[in-house]
């Protein structure tokens, strides 16, 4: 198989933003390695599906090694997989902490380390994290210490990696969303959740996809935390 086409790895690819990203990158003629615990098989020969728990390094090893074996290269990694649990700080359990740290931080570390090692081989690449606007805009109505702890660390890592690899052809960015209409939010909650944004409504999955595709093509942008949050980070 030709190795000239670019290849994007997308985590959390089974539904919502992740599934939309798989479709969007294919429309840009990327080959795609899609991973999630419950990701469904694809009939598209240019989509490689690798089921698994992203918190487990063995999954990351399989995703990258099978992606390289099938397509010959890794050009982009979108760290979309994430867990959000909103609880008062003292109500978090050890299991909550372990789950969020495993997916949001360990999952990022394992697959990003392996993906960047492949990107270094041909001197170019792009890594994008999906974090949260709550890191910069804590809200008393959304208790979210573990989200801030885990996703905030990704914002910091984004800048550090961007500087470390700036002269090696590898860019690293993040998108920090507000609350997005996705399967995790019941329709009856949309009005109340929309009111938390200065613009008065929730974001769409397409807003996040468009932001990531902008960063994909923005060759002079690295170390950016792009807020797509309906004005939340600007103030209230």
C-alpha cells in the first residue's frame, strides 16, 4: 500500500466528536486509525479500527504499531478520548480519580509518546488535545476539580511539547471546548447548559471539528490553547 497519504490517529473515535473527526479527516483524504473501547469495524479500507482502553499502554502500542504496519506512517494524533465526572471535590471516589487520571492523563502520555516517536522519523507531525474551558474558567455550578487537574495538565503539556519539538517539525496544540451538544448531554439539559455560555447556547460538534481542522492546516501555529467555548474564557 502507498505510504504517501497522511495518516491521522483519533482516540475516543466511537461516537460524538471522535466519530465526526474520523469522517472529517477521511474527507481530507487522510487515512485514519480509529480507537476506542467500543469502536465498530469499518468497511473503509483506509480506516483501521483498533479497539481498546486508551488508559492501557498496550492499547497505545497496538494503535501505533498496527497503524504503521498498515499505512506506513503517523502524521497526526488527536487526543480526543476523555472522561468528565462533575462532583463536589470531597465526593470524588478513588475509582473516579483513577478513571479520570487513567484516560485523561495516562492515555495521553502513552499514545502521544509513541506517536511522536514515529513523527520524528520523517520530521513532521501534529498533535492536538481536547481539553476544557473549565481549566481557565471555573464555574460554581459545575464542580470540576478532577477535570481541571487532568485536562489542565494537558494544557501545560501542550505548551511544553510544542517548545520541545518546535524545531523538529512537530506542532502541538489543544482545543478547549465549552459544553458541546453530544451524546453525553440529554436534550432536556441543553437549555440550562446553553445558558452557561455568554453566547447563550451550547456548541456543536462541528465547531470542535472545524477548530481542529484549522489547527491541522495552520503551519505557523503551535503551543496554542484554542478556546471554542461560546465566550466563557473571555468573561461573564
